[in-house]
C-alpha cells in the first residue's frame, strides 16, 4: 500500500495532528494588522558555510535511524538543528517520556558532536500540552520550565531553545480564579523569561519561536509578533498546511477538503510571499525563517484532476515516500503523471496522479520537490530573509537533490584566484586576458573587475558583474608599470556577504599585479616621393621609418607656408606612410614633423600636443603653381566706344594644364574693380564697349593653377599670379 499512513502513524507531533481537528485559519492564518520595519542585511558567515540560516527540525524518534536520521544529513549545508522535542507538563516541568529518554542517550551526544564539528548549532524544541487548560497551567508555571530547560541546555552542551507552543487565542483562568490573562500574553512572557534565563548563563544562547504564517498580519491571534520580537533571535514561520487554510478561499472554494499546495508561493489566499513580506515589514528580514514542508498530502480521489476532492485515505507523505511513488509496484503501469500547479506558476508546486492497484482508486498528491523548494529559496534570497527551515529533516534524509539545492542557493563563493594570459610581464599593447576562478556553490558565479594604474590611488571599474570569468584587457596606449587588479566574485544566488559604497561581494582578490613594459623607438627618418618640388595637385607620399622599436606607431603633422603651428594630418597609427593630397593647397614650402613611438610605449617625451619616443621635422616640400600672366588686347588701344575688344591672358609656369583666369575692370574715375568674368578655364574675355563712357579702362587679370588654392589673396579672392598693367582707352 502506497503512502497511506495516517498522521499519527507518521509520528507527527501535535502541531500536525491538530490540523484535522482545528480550524484552518487558526493553524495557518492567524491574522491581524501590520507595521513596518527596515529590512536588515543577513550577517556574514564563516567561509564555506551557508550564507543564510538553514534550520531543520529533527524528530527524536528518528534521530538514530541510519537511513533518515542525522547520519544521513549533510551538516555542511545546515546552520541549526532543533531536537524535537521535550514535552512540557501542566506543572511546567519536562515530561519524562520517550523523547526524554532519547535526550539523555548517546543518540543526542552523537548529534551534538557531529553538528558542532561542522559549526552547526543544536537547540532543543519544547512543546506545550495540547489541552488548553493544561497549556494554560504550563504557561503560568513558566519559571519551572525556564529553570529546567536552561539546566538541560547547559548539561547537554546545546546552543539554545526553540519554543513550539501552539493554539488559538484564549484567556487562561487561574485557580483560584483571578483576572484571566490571555495565552498570547503568557507566550510572550515565556519568551521573555526564557531569554532572561538563557542570558543569565550565556548571552550567546540562541532562542527561536515557531509561529503561524499569518501571525504578522496583526496582534489579535495566538502570537503577538511585535511583542515577541525583543526576546527572540528568529521566527520560524510555519508556512505550511495552507492547503487547509485555503479551502474556503478563491481559487479553491471547496465545500469539502480538496487537495492543493501545502505551501503555495503565490496565487492563493494564504501564501508564502504574502506571509514573508508581512513578517519582514514587522520584524525585518534578518529575523525571519521561511519554514517549508518536507512532506505533502495524498488521498484517493474520484478522478485525476487538479484540486480533486479527497474521497478516502487522506494522509501525509514524507518527501522520501512521495519520491518513491513513481517506482512503486502499486502504481498501475502507464498511469503515473507529474503536474505543476497552474495557479501558482512561480511556485512550481508539484502534484502527482496515478491509479493505485492496492487501494483500487485514483490517487492525487501535492508535495514539494526540489523544483518547488528552489522557488522558495529564490524568494528567501530575493527578500533577503534570515533563512529557510524544514519540517522535518528526517522526512528528506540524505536525498542528494535536497542538499545540493540548499548548497546552490544558500552558500556563497568562498575562494578566488586570479591569473592572466599571457603571463606578466608583457609589452604594453599586448592583448591580455585576466581570469577569475571562484569556488562557489553555483556553477556560474559572477565576476567584477577593477584595475589600479601605476601611481594611482583609485581603482577603475573595467567590467561590472557578469558570468564571464574572463576579462579582455586592452593595454594599448597604457604606460609601463605594475597594474593591480581587484576582482570580486559572488555566487549567482548570493546578494554578497560583504559590501561597501561600491557594491557587494562574497570574495575578492586584489593581490594580482600585472607588469607592462615598453621598448621605445630611438630615432625616426622621413622621406617624400616624388621629390620636392612638385606642382600643386600632385599626389605626394611621405614615408617614415623608426629604429629601436618592434611595433612603431607614426604621427604626421604639417606646417603650412606662413603658419606658426603644426596641424595633425594623420594621427598615430601603424601606417608608416602619409598620402598627401595637395589639390587646393596654396603654393609654397611645407614642413613635416613625424613622431614615432612603439605600440608598447606611452611616449618617452611629450608636450601639450602629445607624446613621442623620437621625432623628425626636417622634411620640407615645395608646391609650385603659376608664376605669371601676360595679356594681349585686340584691336589695340585706343578705339571708339562701341568697339568689341578681345582681352586674352596666358598663364606662365602653371604645372597643370587648363589654368583658371579671372577678369576685373576699373572704369575711368572709379576706385574699385568690377568683376566682369569670374574664374574659368576661358583665357579670353570679349569686352562689349557699346555705351561706355570715353576714357582709360584698366584690366586686372588673375591666374590660378587648376589644382591651386591660390598663392596669395585678399578680400576679393585668391590667385597665384596677376597682371593689372593692361589699359585700354575708349574715345
């Protein structure tokens, strides 16, 4: 028969046995108002330990079981184990039952020594009587409880106490009757007195209390969270059995019990997300532990549909039992199916269906597998809570997927090394890859890279957090010296164990220094082809050579005729030639300054214009253009007005064919020339003298090579040569 043991048969304590008898709201949704408090960052933990608290209950009767007891657990992935439990009598004293016997046995000694060897705390859970009257008596007698429990903590060498008192809000009467006190106030008093009792012996003793998922909504339930807050180190929030609490709410609205997620993350009236936010707002995330179930609920149903009504054999199933169903011989072949709850998509709530040959019915089971728990771990990290807890560790035993998931989400990077390829030292400009290698629970940690330049006191961010462990470092143009790297690493699921104004990290290394060297150029030569001089418009190549450096860069600057400062015509590059286009330049002598530096060099020398290893400014080049212009007039002067006169110019010394000519005319008595024919290749101006006044007219003819920008000029324009000696008289 598969997974059909009743709650009592599973050795579940009263906190689960109450479910079938108590109202769902009292168990999972004790509600009320809320206040706000700033979230608190989780404290740093020891190297290699979980970055959040991992709290697990351990049933006393199963501790020694080699298959599911403490011998099967991975203590490196735990923070706190709660021995469950010492039972308190109405008198306030500890009941000497089976749990007491185990408490005083070698089983407890073995648990404590194993836990402490791994840096894990062990606390003792105490439970109150389930009957209200007896529970009230126990609460009134809390000093007896405190005295005995503190003595047991000392005697057994454990690390603190977990209070597991549960019920619904009620008044506790005294004998003889006096003014009644609420059980809520008495639970708060118990926490206060237990805190005082523990502190009187050792202020580092740990005190936690188990509370309902809805208790942080207000103070009108069994627990007053704000009142408890000053006395406890943590709240273990029992965020499970919400399947009972959600029955009457949308989307279930079930008149009879129907199967649903035991601890939904979202989508249901009562859910983990709302609960954790409520607690965080009241006490801060650093005190909140999200309690999760290592069990599920299973029943016979009429058909294999979501949220089917339980027909019979409604019971709980441990994680190990739930996992075993798929391979059980009681499952009718071909009927087993795995589903994910459609209402709580983010929560990945699992539910399975199959036909049970032993029971002769369809079975449906809601439970939390590794994927379901992963979603809760993300929630814990996203909300920056204290941690996560489990009811109970023995329900999961040594299941490797449970422990590996805890490790992945709750342990930070704890080691980091840095290397580079090629190894230091190298010439500046070498392509260098800096690699971080972090040891983290997740396979894909994130890395951030900083560098501190030689002589600098500050680090420069080269790349922000990313999963790529390699940084491609461009060293081009960097000056020689030692560059110190600061590499930060965080687990993919870590918010960072430490931090400052620049950010957070799990581990860092700033001991890696990379040396850049240089081999500067010692001299530079320059030449021109074709050789100077050349006509304006010629294509000239200035070539440079450098000595003493393996990978020279060249910078070309030019000083134009009449200029007082050089202009960069080709900035530093690996090209050793500058192709000089002279079209449009004015004639004259140009001087070139060629700088050279090795690609590894920052420049041995420098000024406001830049830096260089060596330079050469001895190369000069002359550009020629038209040197003169002659003019021929036909018919010769003088002539009567109305005569058509042809003025023909001829440029001399122009290096290129088809020079450009410009004709201007100064009329008799005028003080300025008038343009009569602008620059063109037409060397002839046909002058129509009809209607012109008699007198002597003067011509100014400009010539410019077709490629020239003009050797001289004024506000009217530019020219290579001109002639303004030609006059013509009209009568």
